[in-house]
C-alpha cells in the first residue's frame, strides 16, 4: 500500500461523512469521532513560511496577510531570494566631493582636492569603487527583478516597491466604505441591545475590534461619548460600459509568441491586475500561513492546539483519531474478488492507546439506543450556545460554532456479506519498549480467526462473500461496525477522577478492490 494512495479503509464520522482515519479527530469529552466539518477552525497565529516570522493578527491584517520581507516569483511561485552584486561606481574627480558617501572608500579622492588626508591621493583621478546592490532572483526559473524593470536596491529587504494596480484607489474606497457600514451596523446593534437589556452585562467584550468598546467604557464612566461619524454612501456605483479598448493593430499581423503570454497560474497569483504579458509580471509578497486550532462544535473543547511559535511543529493538544481509535489496515484478500464467491480478507488492527482494548466486529451497526437518540434530538432542538460566561455577559458573539449538529445517515454502501467472527478479541496496549524486546510467542489459546499477534497489533482473517448480483469491475465494499472499549482519562464530571471505560463503536468501510472480469 503506497503512502500516497488514498486509504481503502474509511471511518464514518459521527456526522456521517466517510474519511480515512488520518483525517479524523477524536473528542474525548463527547466521546466521538469528528471530521473537519464537525470542528470549528480558529486561527492561532500568523506566520511567514519562508522567514518564520510570527506576525500578530492585527499586523497581519494591516499588511494584507503578506510578509513584508519575502517575495514569491511571479513566474513559478517559488520564493525569490535577494542576490547581491557589486556595481562599479566610477567617480570623476570633480563629482567626488558631492557624490561621496560616508561609507565609501576614500580612494578616489583627487589629488587636487583641498582636503588631502588620504594617502591614495597619488593614484589616478578616476578610481573605480564598488557598491553592493541587491536584486531578487528566482533560483528555480532564473527570473529576476531586473526582468520586471525594478531597479536594484541598496538594501536587501524592505525597500522593494509595491506594484500599485490600476484599481487601487477604487479598492481602497470600497474597503473604507464597507468598513464604515460594518461599524455602523455594529453600533446600531449594540445600541439596540443596550436599550433592550439595560445593565445586564458589566464588562464589554474585549474581543471587539471596532473601537466600540472604547465608546462603551466612556459611556459607563459617565464621559460623553465621542460621536462616531455615520457612514454615508460616498462611493459611486460602478457602471457598465460598452466601450472597450481597441485591440492593438499588430495582434492580427504578428505571429503569437506563447512564451510572452502569461499562464493562468501566473495571472491568478497576481490577482489585482492579471497581466497578459510576461513582461508585466511583478514579484508578489508572500502570503502568510496560519496555525489553526480546532474545537469540537458540540462541547467546545479544543481538539487540536498547536504550539504558538512558528518554528515548532508540536502540539499542545492533539486529539487525532489515530491516537485513540484502533486503526484498521487492509492487508490483502485471499483470492481474487468475484461476485457471489466466498472470500477472506486479512485485516490488521492496531491499538494506539495505553490500555487494552476489546474489539468486537458487528455486521450491523448497533441501533441508536434510546439514550443517544434522545441526546441527539435535544441537540437538534437547542442551538449549542456558547460557554456560560459568554451567555452571562449577554453577548452573543456570532461565532461559527453555534451551529447545530446535523446528523446525516451513513449511506450504507456495503455490498458484501460478512461472516461474523465467533468471538470478540483483545488488542493489547501499546508499549513502545516492547518493540525492542525479543518477542516470545506465548502458547495462548487464540480464536481461530487470529492469524498472528504481536504487541499491540493483531492480524485477523475475516470471511465475506461479495453480493451475487455485482457486475464485473465493481468495487467490493465491506462495511462493519467496530465496537471497541475505550478508557477515557478525562471525565466531564469533576467529582469522578478515575478513568472510565466506554464501549464505543465506529463504522468502518473497506474498499477491498474491484471484482474481476468474468470469463465466459
Ligand atoms: Zn463529521
Ligand atoms: Zn517572510
Ligand atoms: Zn521562478
Ligand atoms: Zn466534543
């Protein structure tokens, strides 16, 4: 099984979407599988992936989410690097006085000058000096900033000119206008809330970034509020026009050279002006990357929380499903697949946890018993509103995670009959030190379906029969519910400290391969 290939084993998330285990998370508090749609994504920090500089979010917004120092090649989107060249600066004797800079060597000091402290005064009058100049160059495609006509700079970073696009002023006025509209709407909403629920919350939200907090505090202190200017529509609506620029005359006469025409990717990387000619490509500021933290939408606990610093790839909280849920790997089928022909598949189970697991394979998913169903309907009725202090503050932040859980039915795509295993089996706990031990197979009584067992891994043989009516070249999908015991070290109830054991189950679907062509 190649690393790059999609996994044939998929787990059903609690929302009903099938995913390989490495794309799933496990909420220990719920305890359920969560996929990318079942979690809220929050931005933890902004950073530049090239220079690894950490940039606070306000500054990132101000810089339009671009790094100030790093540039991408407009040609191949590789990172540009600053190259230094030495440019000879020939100074004529009569110019030297006013052109001379403090860091320059004084070797070109003329003999006729009135200040002769340099010993080089005996040299010829025009001595070439060199000056370091920088240009941006792509090490991947050899594009340089000289191709765009950008003059070399005396400093390596910080001085590169931005290309202002044609519509920059228009963009700016639109941004300004909509910022004012948002501010006004927010103010009206706050004013409305204040009149509706007087003095219910003492402390204004600190997450507010529009400056309204300041006015609220001023009002609470009894100071007169600075009147926020009302946003007035000051933009002129865009008008469609039928007059377009004429095509250049030589477009019909000159042969087209595709090397001078930009590709779609190049145009998209420069969205403001989208140049058609290669000559108008301009170095683009590198866009910032983010570190995300993920939060369960149901219980609002963090599932993933990365370390803050960009150079660290570690996590403070990492509830990946592959660290908590037994991993199923498809090894092989014993025979080639044919419809209606009995077959067996070898599956490897791995226990990633520090506790023994008892696994039972159920051919049908356990019917949602009364308790979870009731819970599900309760969740559907009541929107999961935010944490208690937010509610107490009377401020409903329009957070993304106030969505309700929508349960999809897992569309049962299984098209093979599975022979149930005679019994359940135990997966031993993960013990990293055991990997290095000389393993001695203890003569234990094992169920017949277990092929081998080593450490926390078990290979089992599962018999199945693809459905009778399957046409050739159809993927055979085995579906079963894997029930496993999970020892939870965190508890929702504070008075209970000892770990609790749950019997959880997840539905697993395995794509065993395509049925072979029938020979007839
Ligand atoms: Zn999901
Ligand atoms: Zn950077
Ligand atoms: Zn390049
Ligand atoms: Zn949760």
